[in-house]
């Protein structure tokens, strides 16, 4: 019972991570709820093997992302990423240029591969390249290379969105 209580306390403390991953990979509320339950289940199953070598939040990101990608592949869905759900409640007017730029950026992020979405999400959460490499399972150098490519893709995509507007 002690292990279960410890897991629940840590999950409650870091459940925002799971919500962000759910919002990143699923578009409907029902799908996000299903994914949240699946991530929680998989994390609980794996918790007995958590050694504490990494921070719990880093470990949970890894479990959440791996579960989300598996869930996505299993369901063979094409998610429309609603990353603006990750933003604070302050939704501004549609004519606000900053809001338009943010929406364009999130739309561009939605077009990235699953791995690239995970990398940019962690980067936006201020994780270091070393921490991102631990979560995603690639080297820090590879993270740096991918980040440069992701930034280029995002610039290109957001410029296309504004050119077509």
C-alpha cells in the first residue's frame, strides 16, 4: 500500500505533465481522457521499477510520451493537435497579432512527427538538451541537431501560414 500511496502523491504533484501530453497527441476530450487513463495505468505498472536515478517528472514524461505514441499508433488516428489548450486561459481577440502568431506556431507544431512534437514540447517547458535526451532516448547532440531542424521547419511553416492568410 505504501508504494501505491507514494505513486498517487507523485502523480498528483506532476499530473500537469500527463495533461500536456494528452493535449498534444489527442484532439477530442474523450480521447484525451482515455489516454490519461492509459498513461496513469502504464506509469503505475512501471513505478515499481522507478529507481529515482532521474527526476520523477523526467521519468513520467518518458512514460507518458511512449504511451501516447503507442496509443496513437494502435488507434491509427490522425490527431489535430490543440496545443493552444496548453496556454493559460487568457485567450485574446482574433485580431491580436501575437495571438495569431502563437496559433500559427501551434498549428505548425501539430504537423511535426511524434518525436519532434515531444522534443519541442520539452524544449518549451525549459528542459535542457540533456534532460530531453533522457526522456526521448536519443543523445543530447542528436537533440541539438533535431532542434535546429525543428526550428527551421516551424519558421517555414509559420511563414507559409501568414503568406496564405
